[in-house]
């Protein structure tokens, strides 16, 4: 272990009443809920980028973090890895996630960047072996470098498309090598700044072609993981093609990939798209494309992606309720796509932000499980639609407009509203919290 | 003609310099642009609901308008029709649009409501004959009455589904009878207030089934018009299933109806969904589902649908530019889904709001046409993607990830960013305004 | 008691584990926290308007509620009062609030409206005597009737100003008669729809003059209650002059009334203004104008005032924490300015919505009290500013720019950032929940 | 002149029909409108920061611009100045604006930073002399460096307050030396990230004290310019104390500085605060604190400050209408606080973005002047309030609530609503565009 976290103990579960800041109050990894340990339910992952690569800048200010591993050498990249794995172990998280740009210095050429990636991922492999920490997913950073400023797959310049394709291949290779359970695509620059210079039909076709190649490469190489798209409506672009779950679904249908690709849903992106997190989760479940989550929180008063550590347990209970209704995670998991506030300078801040987030997730999941096991909410939902299992409901499934019209007139159908009972259901949810 | 507008002249084109408020300054219906008259390009329609049925209420206040035709008798319904057609003629609009609930009193039974609808639409038929005014589209109001409070097609109660189906049939019949060129579905209550009591997968399936029946009925009855869905993200519901163009597209694909149904895009709904109007238009064009527009304007500082008369010509130029790029309207048109502010009490306000809106549309369309005919904007757009027509671009279309990666390494591809020229293009647009 | 709630028992505290929906799980009115009972801390009030006068309409649909007391007679007004006081008693709320328009039929003349108000408030007085329920505040509805469509105090027509002044007087008289502890002004129409027809300086002066008259009348009549302004940024208007707490403060300062008038802060209005509820509370406290709260919740994905019953305990804990830091309520209290969803048709929904809200408030307040008594959060806050009590901090209070500049240069001051510890503080807060 | 813009001509007025991109179509500096040249009306200024110091980064990507002057030496600072003044001259803008951090390299100590500032501003002085370009305003960058991460005047650490005070002094000195006509304070970090660690009352007092010292120093040094506060609601912080014009006014009143300090209003900040630009301008005028404008545009679909070059002439006409109603600029002017999109890499983009913005401002101002000279809009506004000049209106000014109530009853006052004529006024505005 490095000495970055030197005064900070490994984090253990001590129960709700502990006064120890450096302990879990709700996350007992071995606690069994609905037949599975919390560890296996939640499948926590740390995000390399926010915790180890982000310097603390914002649009009006530069770096606030001063980390000993900041810099552009392979040596510093390894120091960064040492600290990262140290944190993973102290927290007891089973997984991590990374972009290529988070973990290796950019080379002078694509070939050199790839070589750097191979070297650092070999180093990761050793550390993963030693610690048991696994890779939830890998991904390619196709948005930070200026070459991607006008898009990656959707760039007007085919050279950028080619460079992006090559980069994705290198990241898929690295992910496969490390036994990653998913591969993620977030199209941060796949969108536009102004419609005036944009050919949407063409860019959409390019995006479809790239996705098809990714799926083909997965099969060709025998990568067993899931391909995931992470929707976001905008920021950094004015408009992003993977706006939200519904938009991604239409895109997948268009290219016949709805059976090949699932979604990685982020709370903050749901909010930016005008949805609740649970909406996006429920919709993905309804459409059969639920994959994984990027757990964080967005400030409701901010119009940009704040990527904060989550802390509102009632909201998280509703989110995990949808995860559990979807059958829980398969290859997916709970990735903390969350960053410290830029004023949170101390190593302890980094550890404790994760501790708080993990505890909130655990508390949310336990409430969700109790709610689901109790069954009252689902019973109420089903009762509301009961009429569809009966005579008229069944008949409607085989009638046409004219027949139904005849029926309405003949029977003098005059539907009477029934209470939606929203507040009673909200009270019921609060009972489990 | 009635005497409601008695001091108001028929509106004629007098050119930009007229001091006459009751004249068009930009809309000369006979002016030819890109080979078509403005009348044929714009295909203006007035909306019955906002102009003749809305009493001026808002969530914190009741009726402000006192119209002689307000009330629930067929006699008043005919008076309303008289005034409406009087307005259509004075304005010279070629089309109108209506919901059943705008035009006939609700009956005690569905049968009686239908009878009322038939009677009033017979009355319309006479007036249409007499005036030459045509029906752009008809639609069913499946959202105002309390029976629809939990949805129409997506209601948990099959009786409401049946009642809705019968209502749609009656409105499609009326539309066909009147030679309507489209039939519109806006799902104002097809969404949810709370996920807690909602089965999204089931409701989505119900919506799909209803749409299939509508399409079947269209074909069965030989209705020659276009079926249009009007997207809106929310309000009155917390979430509406037809959120935006991309969402509707995914829905259509799911039910195999993307060749049967197009979209009616409203400016205000685009704004509420986090998009510009031109975005939604351009996307619908790219997806092949562009149909018609509900022209209005949303206040950018309000979080609800303000349905104001449009007045910002530069914005409208961008919108009509997309309409023209899509080939112009086929069966669609420019429906003013716009209402007076509730303080605009005078008959003259109603006329002049339309005059201002029509003028702004005409000015926008003329600017758009000039821009398109000049070709500079399109030339700039095409130039940006020129690389895709050449060697590398073409090669990429038949390569896979691994081959592209080899190519990038072999050729040392290192893409150099090129200016997106956004401000220059914005300046170019302003040149036509 | 009436039979509207006939199958519903009086609500009693049964503790967190009760399975009885019709019981409090957290609100034990007699429980003592920080030396005061929960009843005295929370000072709950029911809002007459949402619970008894609102028909369930929204901008796209009409009445959903069918209440036996709906109608325009004094007899029905008394039936409404009977049901209202029945609910107050069953819930055990100590207070209620009302507008004139909620409780009496509008008369043909102002005089008749006032007579009706006097009659119904005499009836209230008897019921208050009999039940012990008290009046938290009264207010005038100066926004629903069409006469107020262009403002009340700020109307361009002096007749409306006069009518509004007379109405306020009648409502202040009623409030005083009933021993009301506050009088509230919410300026729902005091704003504008368009700047184009608005003289803001003049309208602001009119508003100031009206407020001065209200304060004068309070003193003249010996009304012992507090005058409260309720800020809201917009809706129904495009812009409301009492935008938020900071805006109201500037307005009060301008008219020299900051010592006479306080604010009634509503959660939903804070959200619409781009603030958190706790922000508005903390600011009012910092400015010395904290008065009372309208407890409800706004949907974060809706752009209008949803006035929902509150249910997120962590958010409410932060709100009550600010209330407690402000010394708790003096004449103020917790008014549920919350309405049922329009689909919640049943009498039980009305009772249970309040039960859930009261429980959530109680849970929030108890967490807030524990947090404040524990003192860790306040200790952390104070420690952050400790430097201001020491040498340099003190010196800065008596120096000018030039002296401070000399000091910085002389001492080579080069400030070193310190962690803001946001996530640690968020974890700390979660400990009390 | 440098060779950065080497192929770009000086920009001249060529009229609306020119095909030359590098010419003004509307801005003829010598054109006289309402007795003043456009140059004197508009008082254009370029912003050093966006055009010369910003590297093109955003939250998801780094530098896109590669400018020969990027770097940290005085030599490069002078090259930057050479290019900047070259641009000012080519554009014919009479003014510029700057922060200390835009123009000089940061030193190792405050003293060295100040020395660098003095040296570069001496260099500016020479160039100003040579070119006739003047300084509209100077300001201090108290937000980019990590030392300011928790605020400048409002920092919990008094050392930061001291450092900020010294920095402001150095920037005021530089501004005075260069004959700057205003000094601006934008409190980008004067706010909070989380209420949990914030003492708002204390921070507000610190801000007030700093502002008082600034005003004192202005008077002590005989600086003849205006002190301006630039409101913004949030970003980079979660909440900024100078939220909007109304908030700043309350703050000024609290510290007795409303006669000493005015506001610099930015379009983008108005939008972020939930207001239109013209609202903020009209309010500042009504409160007597209108000073200057930061002209740019915010994307209505983005929730952050996009600082784009303005291009919507109708919106700008409404803004300049308020400027003209306020008597035009005194010491203030039109500063382009606007930045190129990060994809606009070319020198020509920088020039043409300004050309487009200047043209749009000129067109807007000319429309506004025509509208004001024509007088119809003001006549309509005044007519709406005419009743206040007559009997009842005058009487109300000297009555109290009880007297007015008597009057309403005695006269049977029953106000009749009058049309607000919004759409007619909107049509009227469009006539001038
Ligand atoms: Co993410
Ligand atoms: Co994010
Ligand atoms: Co519409
Ligand atoms: Co609309
Ligand atoms: Co309220
Ligand atoms: Co409210
Ligand atoms: Co600015
Ligand atoms: Co800005």
C-alpha cells in the first residue's frame, strides 16, 4: 500500500450506531437480502477518472487537487494505480472502471498510446490478481482530446472516425484481457454544437456503423461482456444523440441492435434529460435493455452534470427497487461515477465520500428489498390493472375500433374514475425507509 | 358573417410599410417562392380550441373571456362555428383543426356525444363548402374529462380504453367526412403522475395496440390522410410517453408503424423537452417521419406550455428551413396551436394575434427559402463532410475495427481539428433576415 | 361530525412499526424535543383552499373531485366548514389557514361578499371554540377572479387597487376577529405577463404603498399577528415581483418595512426560483425576516408549482434544521400548502396525505433537533471561520484596501486552501436520519 | 500589427447588401440615431479573457485553441497584447475590458503578480495612446486560482480576504491609471457549494465590508469611474450571492451603497436566473442602478453560462430599448462577454464573431430607437395607467385601507377588466424589425 491514505484504516461495517466516521453504518457486504449478499447485489465499482485523474477544475477555475501522481509518465501512472488499488482495497469494493485516458499517458502516436495502455493494464492485471478486485467495465475516452472536439464516430472527418475505431478496439482489447464484465460507450461528443453545420442523418448513420462494428468485434473476439450505451442529453454538447433511454432504444431498433446492446444509466444524466432516475431504470426494464448504473447525484438546482456522491436514501430506494424488479444486476453493477467537490482536498474526503455513497446505496437497497418482499406496492399496482384480465379487457385485445365503438354504444359504457392513491403509496414507501 | 368581429375588416396584404394594424406586412398568399405560393407553402390552419373554446383560465384563476357562444347547447355550438368560420375567412386561412370537445356539447351518453358531433360537423361541411376553408386535421380530446384522468389508451381501466377507442373512431369518421388531410393523436394523459402506481410496459403495449387499431381503421375506411402523433414530454402529466420525436420514433419502430405514422411537431413541446424547434424538425426529417407543425412559441423562462403566438422571425426562419429541407408540407401544414394571453379580451386581439403570427411565419419562410436557394449554408455543410466521399471515408464503410486499427497504425493517422465555423454560419443566416 | 370521513378513525400516534395506515408513525404531538412538544414545534396547519375548495382541475382538464359541498350557497359553505373542522380534529392539527374565496360564496357586490365572509367566519368562530382549532393565518384571494387578471395592488386600473385594498381590509378584519396569528400576502398576480405593457417602477411603488397601508392598518387596529409576504418567482404570471426571499428583502428595505414584515416560505416556490428550500430559510434567517413556512414539495422534473404533499425526510430535516437555527417558529407554523393529486379522489386520500406529510415533518424535525443538539455540524461550521476571531481576521475589520495590500506584501501572504469537507458533512447529516 | 490576422482586412461598413463577410452590414459607427452616433450609443468593448486567454476547454475536454501567445512569460503577454490591440483596431471597437489574470503571468508572490500587472498595463497605456482604444472597465480575477476556491471576500479564511483586497486594489490602480471608465466586481466564487459548511450571514457581511472598502478606495484615490457589480445566480458555485439585479439591490440597500454602486448586466446571467435580459435591464432602470451590459447570449436549452456571441436581433432590440429608456449608457457600454465556440479555431472566426455581434447590436439598437422615437409603444403603456392620474387614482394616494374600503362600498366599485393587448404590442414591436 502507498502512504497516500496512510492514516486511514480499512473500512469495516460497524452498524448504524457507530460514531466512527471511517466505518460503514449500512453496508455489510456479507448481509444476505433476498437470498444474495449485499456485495453481490450492489456490485460496487470505483471510477478511476473522477477519483484519480480529475484535477478539480471547473469552467471558471483550474486545478485544486495536488496529487503526487499527477503528470505524464508511466512511472506516475503506476503510482496512480498503486493508490487506486489501495483505495479499492480499503473500501472493499469488488470492481473498478476506467477509460484509457485515465490510466496511461497519451503517446505521441496512436501506437505509443496503445503501448502505454497495454503496459499499464498489464500492471493492473497483477494488482487485480493480488487484490481480487475485478473490472466492471472499460471504456474509451473519445471526448477530452481536441481531435474529438467535433465528435468521434460522428465526426465529419473520417480520420477521426478511424482514430476512434482504433481506440475503441484497443480499449475493448484491454477490457477483455482484464476480464471486464462490460464495455461502455458514452458519446460525450456524439452530438452537435450547432445544427447549422450538422448533418444529423449522416452522423446518426456513422454512429450506427460504429456500434455495429463494436458488436461484431465483441463476437469475433469472444468477449463475453455486455456492450452498454450510457445516455446523456447534453453537456458538453448542445445535443447528444444518446439523449435518454427512450432515444437509445429507438436508435438500437433502427440498427437492429436492441438484442445486442444495453444501457448504463446515470442518475445525473436522467435528471438532465428531465426524468427521474427511477423512470429511466423502469423504462429500460420495460424495453428489455437494462444493464448497469452509474450511481451519483445531480444537484436539482444546477443545469449541468454535477456528478456528486449520492446521499438521499429515499431516492436511492426507488432506484434500487427498479433494479430489483429488473432481476438485479447481471453483468452490471453500481459504479460510482461521482467526483469529490473540488474543495474536498484531503485523502480522507476521497475515502469518506465513497463510504457515504456505499452506505446510502446499501440502505436504499435494503429498503427496496423489504418493499419488494412485502409485496404491498406490487399488489396495489396489479390491482389497478385487474380489469384487463377480465371480460372486457380480454375482449378488447381482439376487437377493432368499430367493434369497440359498437360495444360502447350497446352497453352504454360510461367509465367511472377510481382513485390513483398516490399519497397512500408514497406513505407506504416511507414505511420501509 | 356574425357581428363578433363587426368593426374588423378582412385582412389583406399591404406590404412591410403599411401603418394599418389590420393588414399583413409579410404574408402575401399569392407570392411565389421556390415555385409555390406562400399560401401553398405555409398551409395555415386555425385551432378551434384555443380561439373559440378556451375560457382564459389558468391554474390560479378562472374564466376571463366572455364569449356569446359559451355554453352547452347545439345552438351555441353553431354560433361558435359561425364566428369561427367568420374569422377563418377574414384571415384568409385555408384550413382549421378541431377536437370533438371543442365543437359540440358533451352528451349524457357516448351515443349522444357522437350524435352532437355528427350534427355539428354536418354544419361545418356546409360552411366549408360555402367558404372554401378546409380541414387540416381532426382529433379527439381524450384528456379534459375526468374519465380520462388516468389516461385514455393507457388507462388501467379497460372501460376507458374502450371509450377512447370509440371516441377516436367517431373523430376519425368526422375527419374523413370533412375531407381532413390528417388525423392527429396527442396523448396528453398517456403518461403517469407517479411511477408507483404505473405499469409502464403494460401501458406502452396498450398505446401500441390503440395506434395499430387507428392505422387499421384508416386503411379499412380508406381514409387518405396521414396519421400524426404529436409529441410532448410532460404537462399535464409528470411524464408523457410521446416525450419527443426520438421517443416517438422508438415507439413506432417497436410496433412496426414507422411507415404508417408521422409526427406533428409543436414548438412549445420541443422547448419543454429540452430541444429547439428546429432540432425536432431536423430529426423528424432524418428519421423520415416529418408530418406537420403546431406553430406557437413557448416562453423560455416558463416551465410549462405557454402556447403563445409566435413572433421571433429568426427562430421561425430556422424552423421553416428544416420544413423546406424536408420537401415542404405534404398533407401537413402550419397550425396555430396558440392561444391569446388571458388578458387579451377583445375580438381584435384574436384577429391580430393571428395576423402577427402569420406575418412572422411568412417572413420566416421567405428568409428560409432565400437561404436554401442561395445554397451557401448547404454548401458549407456538405463541405464539412467531404472527406467521407473520398478514399479513407469510403474505405471505412467496408472495414472492421481491427482493419481500421491496423490502418491507423500503419498510416500514423493523427487527425487535425478543423474549425466548425459556427459564428460565421450564424452571421450567414442573419444575412437573410 | 359530518359523514364525509365516516369510515375513517381519528388519527393517533402508534409508533414506527404500526401496520395501521390511519395512524402516525413519527408524529407524537406530545413528544418533547429540545424542551418543546412536537405539537408546539411544528404548529401544523391545514390549508382550506387545496383540501376543500380546489376542484381538481389542471390546464388540460376540468374538475375531478365531486364534493357534496361544492356550490355557491352559504349553506354549502357551512357544510364545507363542517367537513373541514371534522378533518382538522381527526388529524389533530392545531391550526388552519384560509383565503376569503375559499370559505364564502362571492357576492354580487363587494359589500355582499364581505357580509358572506363575516357570516362564515362567525360560524368558524363557533367551531374554533368548540374544537380548540386556531387560525394560523388568513389571507385574501386577489388572483382568481377576472378582475385581478392584471394584478391587484399593481393593477393599471386604480379601481382594482381600491377593490383589493378593501378586500384585504375585510380579510384582515376576519383574521383579527378569529385571533389569527399572522396575515399573509401572496401576490400571485403582482407581476406581469409582458414587459411591453408594464411600468415596473410604478407597479412596484403601488405594491409598496399597499404594503404600507397593510402595516398601518395592523397597528391601527391593534392586530397582534405578523404580516407575512410569500415569495414566488412566477406562475401564474411570467414574472412575480416577490420573486424570492432576497427580492422581497430588497423590496422591504426600499419601503422601510424590513422591521414590520416577514416571509412565509414555500418549498415549491423556492424550487421554482432556482433555490433549495433550506437556502431560502437560511437566507431569511440571516436577513432577520424568517416568519413561517408553507410546507409542500415540488416535483423537480416539473417546471410549475406542483404543491404536493412532502415525503422526502432528508430534505425536510435540512429545512427544519434551519427553522430550529432561527429559533423555531414564533407566530409562524407549518402550513400544508399541498394538494392531493387530482386522481386521489377518496376521502381517505385527503386524510392520509396529511398523515404522511405530518409524519415526514415530524421525522425531519426530530432528525434536525438531534443534529443541532449533537452540535457536530455547527462545530464544523464555526471551525471553518475560526480565523476571523484571531489576529489577522480582527485586523481586517479596521483596515482599508491600501493597508491590507501593504500587509499582504509585507507578510508575503499566500493563502493555502483547506478542504471544505462537503461529503463528510453530508455523511454526518445522514447519521441523524 | 501582428500577423495573426494577416489575411483579414480592417472591417468597414458596407451596408445590408454586401456579400463581403468581412464588413459590417448594420454597424455604421458614424450613423446618427436619436442625436448620437452608433459608436457613442453602443460603446462596444472586447473582452480580453474570452478572446485571448481562454484555451477552449470545457468540463469534458481540454484546450482546443493553439495561440502563439499562450504561455506564462511577459514576452508572450506582450505578444497577446499586440494581437488584442490589432483586433480592436481591425474591428474599430472603441473599448476593451480585462481581468488581471487575462493579461499578465501570475507571479510567485503577490508582489510579483502586481509588478507584472504594472508592467503590462504600462504597455497597454502605450498601445492605447497609439490606437485611441480606451478601457471600458478593469476587474480582478478572484475565481480561477485555487486559493479562491472557497470564495474571495466571502472566504472563511481571512488570508484570502486580505489577498483579495490587495488584488482588487492593484486592479483598481491599474484601471485608474489607464483611465478606465468603470470598475467591475463579479463574484464568481462569492457563494457556496453547500449550505452545510456555510455561514451566510457572516459571508454576506464580509462581502458588504469589501464593497464598502472598494467604494472608499474609489473616493480616496479620486477614481472617476463607476463601481459595477455583475449579478449571476450560480455557476461555478451552487449559489452566488449576487443572484440577480433584485438581489444585488437588496444587498446594496443593506449596506447603504445603492447610491454608489450600479450593475453590469449580462444576458446569459439573466437567463440563468430565470429572467429575460430586458427584465433585468428594466428592473435596474426602475431601481436606479443601471450601469453597463455584458452582451452575449445564452443557449435556452443549456443550463449553464454559454457566453455565445449574440445574434437574435429581435431580442437585442428589446434589450437596447431598455437601455435607451434608461437614457443610454453613461460610463457603461456594450462589452462582448462572449467567447467563440471551442471548435471555432481560426483567426477569422474570432474577427467574424465580433462582426456578427456588432452588427446584431447595431440592428437591435436602430430598431429600438425607431420604436422609441415613434412613441407608439410608450403611448400604449402610459394609456394603460392613465386612471392613476385622475380622480380615484389620486385619491388612493392619500387614503388608508378603511377609507378605501368605505369608498368601494359607497360607490359600489366593481372593476371591469380591460384587454392587456399583448399580441398587438408584439406585432407593433415586429414592425420596427
Ligand atoms: Co456516467
Ligand atoms: Co455525469
Ligand atoms: Co399542439
Ligand atoms: Co402546447
Ligand atoms: Co404557498
Ligand atoms: Co405553491
Ligand atoms: Co459577464
Ligand atoms: Co457569462
